[in-house]
C-alpha cells in the first residue's frame, strides 16, 4: 500500500460495474439469487467430501508420446480424457461451428532428462522445460511429468494438475471455436482459458467427471490457491501475460458460475472494464507496494476509511491490542470489533507479522501470497462491521462475514481512485495488493469473518464477495447479502 501521492498518476477511468448474468434460478416460478444461501457456492452445495481421483475407476486408454507409465502421466491422461468428454458434450451447444475435434497429440517429458534425451515440443526443446502447454501449431498438449506435475500435486493436490490441464485445453477450445486470432492480446487468450477451466471444474463439482471429484470447500479452495500461485507476480515484467491473481481467479469464477457462455464474453474491452483504476504496475513506487503496518499507517488508513466508506457514528480505534473485553463480541486476533463499544482494537505487532512479505525467489509455487495488504484488509474488514452495525444489520452469521468481505472490496477499489487529498488518508492501493487479499481470503478468510471471527468454509464464496465489492460497489454488497 503506497502513499496516496504515488497513485495520483493512474489514468482516470470509471470503475464500471460488471453485471454477471446467470445469477438467478427459478424456484416455483420465483427468481432466486444464487447468493441467497451463503452456504452455497455459485448455487452448488458447500461440500467437504472426497477430493481428487475417484477410487476404483480404470485409467484412460489415452496415451502420450514419450510417456513412461508413471502415476503422473496417468493423472494427466485421465484429466485430458475427462476434459475432452466435457467439451465433446458442450462444444456444439456453445459454438456455432460445433465441430469438436479432440486434441490430436499428447506429449510427456521429464525436465530433468539430459539434453540428449530432450524432445521438441512446439518448436522448443523440452530440456529443463518445466511447463504444461497447448501448441496451436500441431494441436497438441504437453506436460513435464517430473518437476511441474509433482510440484503442483505436493503443494496443492492432484486437482491442481487437473486445473492446469483444463486451462491448456481451454486454449484448444478457443482455437477450435475461432474465438481468438494471432492479433488478439495474449491476456485475452489466457483469461478465456482460465474461464473455460472454471467451467470444466464446475462439471467436476457437479459429479459429472468419470475420473475425478472435487468438494466445494477445501478442494475448490486449493484449486484457486494454485491459480493464485501461478499468477503474474511481477506486473512490470514484459513476460507477464497471464494476469494477476485477482484477474485469474475472476476468470475462473466467471466460468464456474456462468459456464462457457460467460467465457465467450471475455475480450480486451471486458478485461479493461474490470481493471478500471486498479493499479497495473509499480511505476513510481520504489517499495513495490510493500509498506510496513505501523500505527501511523493505520491512522492514515482510518482516515481513508472515513472518507471512502463513511459511517456514523464512526468507530473509535484502540491500538493497544485486539482484546477489548467486549460484552457482545469476541477477540478476533489480530484485529477485533466490539459492537457495544463501537471500537476497533488492533494488536499492531501481530497484524504487522500477518502483513510481512515472505516472498522467496526459490519458491515458484507459494501456498500463500503474503504482503502488507494481507494485514491491512483485515483491519478494513473490522471497520466494515461498524458500517453494518450502523445499517442495523446482524453482525454474526455467514452473511455478515460475506458483507465484510464485499465491503472490504468496495474500500479496496476506492483506494485506487486518483485525486484523493492527503487529508483523507495518505495511503493508496498498489499492484499486488489485490493478490495478497485474495490469497488471505482463500487460506483463512479472516477478512470475510463476522464479529465472532466465523466465516463460511468456501474460499470461492469469500473471494467472490470481495470481488463483487471491488467491481460493483456498496449497493451490490448490501443487496446481495441482505
């Protein structure tokens, strides 16, 4: 979170509301929002059952060039088989030229193999190639079975491998459907592929996959965490073409919620509309978005909160600790809100520890994206409980927690707006802050918790609420989670 002066150069643009279709169902002739039940995930029940390969199901008959019969290759081939089955059924329904043609060639390699044993994949050597990819030149998909797939499995579980391959198959689908061409920006192709992967993962969650199953709590959380880990971590790198974690998770959620039809709407205009004023790089920010959590910076943030999401009576602030001896609340370390006292209590050292960055160049797949905003967002979320109390809303229960996440998103979006005077808080939003917030929402969800620190088990729902606030504003939060 940089000082507000560092964000004043951001190009002015309207943060246009993104209206997602497909958000209602008909029950007995009555339109019911998929958000009516906070324990559902985009309309599906929140489940905590099996997650991963189905036991006792024979492996796919598909084969891969240069495969070694390993468990990693079997996992990949089973995934490709189920993904192809899904698109064989869906392609004709979604695209006018509904002639589905499966990917023609599958290739497996070892990134640890000596140079003499390397293959050529998409006119590139597989020597030390730690990747999975779709090649438009020959309609093929390839993967590294020795480094990438085991790393994904060890860190996020086997369904993360399925998600990666669903993304790559998404590229094959967009090519078949002629949705993109050579001149289309790479970010559009990548966001569409993320979205198509999300659409497939919903079919798995619905029990329609032969080889795999996924629950909509920890299982889906881990898949989204993997998406966060393989984000573009450095927006200033010209090779950053996949999108930030916030953008990638958004695309996956569009596909999971709306299906392939939502993915077809993703183009550069739609992406720019979503981006609005959100910071896209670290230009003029020497600290690259990381500002320590101190009392002075929290005071500046409290000024920004009063300006961006005003409420009366405004809460008081106690920086001596999170235990406020509250008659109608509990301590939610490292930041608590006491409704009876209308006070926010903060354990600054503990919050600073939460907001410390442990970025490691040698850790390509971090389980959690850490940084200052992972702490600041919790402070913001406790302020939103004061806002809810002044609206006469319940502060305990799943909808209170989701409103907290959503309203925190509202503040987050507004922190990116240029032109705010320093008197209204000398603090702003930096590139990377949204990714830190999303990662925290997926891992522990404290920023999406109620006054007792309780949150819904679905990280998908927590992030979806935050995203709605960032993109759509306060009215959406209050109506969606009423």
